[in-house]
C-alpha cells in the first residue's frame, strides 16, 4: 500500500483493513490550540470501514500529550470513542451514547456548540475540544418588553414661579416649560422671565423609533462628545441610536456560565454569593446560563448542583461587566448637523458656526469596543478613534487618539486610561497628552498640554468607604487663558449605627497658595416611611483658614403628597440662613419661607404647578417632567389609583386623574383601588400596564360595569323579617350574599320581573321582584301562597 505522506507505520499496520477515500471535513469550530493540518489537499487518508475500528492519537487537552485510543467510525461518518476514554477528556456528558452487542458503551462524537473536532488523516490524529467554556454568547431577549402605548394629542405648560428669597425683596422670576405631543412625536420649549428680560432656553421636537432604538431630535441639542473633545450646544438635527428607548435592554456584555450534569439535578445560580432565582431543574447533559443580569464591575458567578443522589457540586467563574463595552455585534451611531449656539441665554445668544459631525461605536467582540468620531465646522476639523479593551482579569483599558486641523495648524491628542470596579475597591486612571496646536470646537489651540486624573475608592469594615483623588491639568505656555491646576483630595464616610453617619473630606491645592479645604460632619435620619422621614446634619468646615459650622434639618411626607419643611443655618457672617415649608398636592407644590445671606434677608414664596390639555379636557396638575397618563375611571369620582401598588391619587369629579412622573418606554403598572368602588360598580379589568413615549401623555381607560342595585327588606306573610343568614337564589342562580339582620337584602336586579327564593333550616319562601318598584319592603310567601304582595 502506497502512502503519499509520512504516516505512523505501526498505526498503518494495525489499520490494514482500512480502505482509501477522501474523508469529508468534520463539522465543528476548531479550537485555537489545534495544530495545523500537515496533509496536502489531495492526500490519501487512513480511515476505518463502516463500523470498524481505527487506532488514533487523540489530543484532548492543549497541555498534555496525545493518547492512543481505539475509535470506531460508523457509516454516518461520525467517530465513536469508548465512554471511559470520553470521561477522561472532559466532564461534559457526550452528545449521545451507543451500546454495542458486547455491552460496551461508545460516545458519539457529533460536533456541536460544546464539541469541536479536527481529524488529521496523514498522521492518524484526532483533535477534540470539549471545553464547556469554548463557546460564549450574549443574547438579548426583548420578549418581555412592554408594547409602546400610543400617545394622545395634547399640550401642557409647567410653571415654576418664585418671589423674594435670596434674590431680594420685590424680586420675581418664572421658569416656563411649554410642551406638546401627538402620536408622531413630542416637543417642548423653555423660557425664563425676570424683571429684566425674557430668555429662551432649549427648544426641541423628538421623533422616536423604539423598535430600532433610533431617535431624531430637531431643534436644540448637545453634541455627543468623545474623550478628546468638548460637548457643545447647537441647533439643528441629531439622529442616531438611543438605547434609552429600550430600557429593558442591557447593552454591555453579560457573563455566562456553563457546565454539565451527569444525573437529573437542580441548579442554583449565585452572583457574588447572592441567590438570583429559585433553583431550576436540569436534565442530564450540558447546561448553560447566559446573559446573567449583574451589577457592573468585577464579581463571581457560581452554580450549585444537587443531583438525584444528593451529591452537591459548585462551579465558579469570575466575570467583569462594564457599560464602557458594547456587546458583540451591537452598534451605536449618530449624526449631528446644524449651527453651534453662542452665548447661551446671554445678551448675544445666537446660532453662528455651522457644524457637521458623525460617530460610530461598535462592539467588535465581548472584550473590545471601537469608537470612531469626526466633525467639522467652517474653520476647524477633528477626527479620532477610541478602543475600550477588557484586559482580563484586571479591568478596562481605554486608548484614544485624535487629530485636529485649524488656522493654527495640525494637532493631535492621545489618551490612555484604566478602570476597575470591584466590591472591595475601585480604581480609575487617565493620562492625556496634546500637541501645541491641538484644538476642538470648544477649546482654543494650546488649551491643554497634560491632563491626569486618578481615583481610588475602597470599602471599609462596617460598611464605610474611603476614596482618594488626584487631578492635574496644564495648558501650553502663552496659550490664551494659559494656566495649570493640581488638586489632591481624600474622602471618608462611616455608618455609626442604623441612623447615624459620619463623614469627612480634605482637598489640597498643590499649586499656588497650597490652600486646604476640610469638611467634617455628622448626618442622622429619623422618622419612618409610614409617618414621614427626615434627616438632620451638623457640619464643620475650614476653607483656607475661614472656618464655620452649619446645621440643617428637613422633614419629608410619608408619600408623594403632604407637608415638607427644611431649615439650615451657617455660623459665618456671610453664611446662608433659610427656612422653608412646602405643601405637595395633586395640583402642584406650593411653599413659603425666609432666606438671608450677608446681612440681607427677605421672605420668599414659590409655586410649582402645570396646566395640561389632553383628550379634549383640561387639567390642573403637578409639574410634568416627562411622561404622564390621564386615568379615566369611567366617570366615577373619588376612586383611588395605584401605581406599582402605591397610592398615587384620586379621580376628580369627572372621573379622571392626571398621573405624572411615569417612566418613559418602561413598564408602568397602574390599578384601581377596588375598595373605593361603589357597590353598584364593578371593573372588567382592574390593572393596566403601559409604556408611554417620552415627554408625552397617554390615555388609560378602565372599563366598568354599572349595575342596577336594590336594597330590599324581606318579610314573611305576617310582616316579620326573615331570619338572618337565610340563603338566596335569583331566577334559580345562587347569590353570594345571604339575608342580613332585619331581613335586609342588597342585590343586583334586571329590567324585568325576577323570582327571588329564600331558604333557611325551618322553611323557605318565594317573592317576585319588580325592577321598577321603589318600595323597600318585599313580602316573601311560602310555596303555594300568593308570593310577591307588597305591604
């Protein structure tokens, strides 16, 4: 027999019964440790005949030598390995098991997600990768996301009016926020008015596509800045990915853990030692927990298995989760075009320089995220890129570089950073270096030369925390506004029991006068959630030799409505002293107080409320900050409305309630408090789940059934009330409520005569109910008598 490549003669002799043919490629994804195949493409190969044996050198581990193993290759082209050999290769159960006539068990090597194979025909070698961690996936499941509720059409005006206080006597100002919404989008515009002038704040219109997580913003916006540039206000359009439209979606890679169970078992998942869900039953074989929700930072996943024989096994695996990373294949993009806004709300507020910018952020894999961004104005251009890399097991390494072009020339900037968040400590480091002519749209050339930032925080015994920071920034010499700053600081906080907290901080200037700022204080909580909660604090501070003490106290209501008050005083001559009380109602928050500083003082008053129009009705409501809903209780007034099982308000005289502060694009569970329903009213559905669009109002209608109810007093032929507890049936249908004391009965009736029957141990009787009668007493006669006569 002629072999066209160097094979193992001993194995060739043992496989003398083999024939020659071209072997089809075995399916499977070869592991990275697999050796290169030395065979030419047209090489003859030694394989086994159908259901015959072959001796192969099996590589099952990257760090151990191959072992000679007798395998079978069946007519289905799949290899079979002795089950005993399989158990030496991996703890996983095989994809399937076959038993031959002699009773020997064989593991069928069928490639799948947890098993990869490569057969080397020239050397008669088989490479097996059955590592349960070989394949890791991150999956996003949006099946539980609430469908977006269609917005109504309407508008609202938020009013925040203030008088006196720190602004001085006879001073008045108002902040107005005008919003409008339809099913096609929502917008708002802010205005500030005082005695001097009227100033427009931001104005915009939003068009959202939650299904694709895309948002178009027309009007005033803030640029999506990268690490090498400054965020700026501009007017125009901003289009791109907005993951806030899919709040149930986790965008960063989530950890997974896999293993195998030889017997039927139960699995309990833990994250950092905390149980995540009830134990789950497992069938024998491979299992995998994927996309496990975790807190960001470093931690440990573990699965505890308990099999049918009572044996227990725990699998553990470290993980690191960070929002700086995007999940593999996930992409975020954005485009911005318009005019930069200069002197925002100032006397020369205007739209001036044209702007065009675009950015792309993509998760290359679960360990690497790439950001690209470029922008241009009429005089400056800038472009750069950033890589966020998970350097296992330490943390996230960030590297970025950008180049700019302006009338000062070309420039460049580079940044290198590191981040690690742990349950015991957190560390972040950043170093930035820029050339003399580097500039962006918000900084002049030379504004930055070196920039350093470092922060270390750690958890201390007893639940305390300590942190240290260092910040340094230096501009190039002779640059406009040239200067430098270096600061170092330390912070500490420690609980002293359940309701007392001690804290301290120190900030030191390393340049100039080397000034110090020291703060030491105590904070205490009091009250209870049912009766309202409050806090009090006492603080001493020393700022460059100027020391003083400050005391404060505040009380909050038990729920969203009610009275609140606060007061604080500073011992320094120029310290702030104020006291204020506020009343939160279903129409807004109203308050009054007194404030003084540096020898001047004045009374104050404020009102925060809103006027809204939706569903062709007007409402006086609390401040509308984002999404809201108009609840319709079917025209029934005084009905309590619950949000997430918490009392939120009552319907007005028209049976409506405007409910504010709903979470946009998230599940908001609303319900009616059935205890407030009149007995003649029933609900078809007590609950509703809504996901309102951003800055919009939606309508929620609770369907009700109104019943015709009658209050009757059943008496016998002599006018004596029927005994309490007698069972009732109406037209043959048993009623839940029995006869009450003094023969009283309260029941739902129809618009036609009905037969009412009462039964008790000593007897029974029948009466006919006339729905149109207004009389209360109804005579109930024994069978055979003239039932239904009214006294």
